[in-house]
C-alpha cells in the first residue's frame, strides 16, 4: 500500500508560491517526511525533510500538521526551472539497519506557467 | 565538490548480454544505493551498500547484483539482459547509513535490444 498520497499534477503561475500537498495518514512516530524532485532527464534532487516541526531551507518550506497526517511543501517564488515531478516520501531515519531504499510513488507533476 | 558520477551515461546492449554500470559517490560519502526507473514502474530501489557490504536489497531477481569497493565506488551488474531491463539506472550517495539526504547522479540510460 502507498504510504503517501499526492495529486497527480498541479499548475502554478511563475512568481507565485507553489503549495504541494501530501497525505501520509499512516505515518509512524519515527518516520520522517522527505521531499525530492526530479526535473526531466535528471536524477532526483533532495529538497527538504522534517519530523514534526516546520522546516525551511534555501529551496523550500515544509509545513507538517500537528497530527503529522499531512504536510505541504512550499516553494515561495516559483520559477520555470521549478517545473518537475515532486515526490513526498516517509521513511524511518537511523534505523541502524542500513539505509532503506527510498520508496518513490507517482509524485506530483508541478508545471510552472509563465 | 564533485557530485555523484555515473558512467557510462548511455548504453545499448543485446538481449542475453551482461552489463556493468559504475558509480562514484561524493567524496566522503560511504553509502551508495541503486535505483531503476522505468515509465511503467517508476523509481524502484535495487540495493544499498555501506562500507563494502550490502545492507538492503529491493525486490529484484538475482540477475541484478552489485558491489562496493574500499574507496566507496560502486558497480552494479545485470546478467542475461532482458528487454524489460531497459531503464534509467540511478545511483545515490549518502554520507552514512543513517538515511540522511541522498544525492543522485544523472543516471545511466540502458537500452536492451
């Protein structure tokens, strides 16, 4: 069963904030929320991750609901170069058993319109 | 610093042949993971190596294998190639095995004819 649910596609106007939702209602207490994106014909790129507090870095902000059942990735000022497939992934960190593979779903195809 | 380097970038092989793909992780990174990406199945985890040991493996047949060298460079091998093995093979490196952020290479595009 899929651990996360994301919309298949979204549009956003250039210069506006892009808000990408992700549902992870079965998330466990020790699972982090990770976001990656993949621009066409390139390898995936790490964006941000968090456990329960909101996180911000130079690329994006991650807002996690208090019950941790959903989150939103925010690209504050979207540019054409942000057009990509965005993947929301939940996974255990530091399980001690080696790095589990990232389980990529279908992701959200974000299209930035000029 | 240099990113993850995968070679070759493109490869064409015939059914039944075998192929070896190479991945050089970011300097100082000790964990290397491999993924297969196809239009139908998306991105799927193959296996992960840390300190020359395979730590985790995805749900792929034994024709898919890999190894890691003492300098953390990794190779993956696919024997008895099938048409369905045509895919983009991606390598990701992380600093350690604690599931920190993964850095992906550009991938090797394998076409089996």
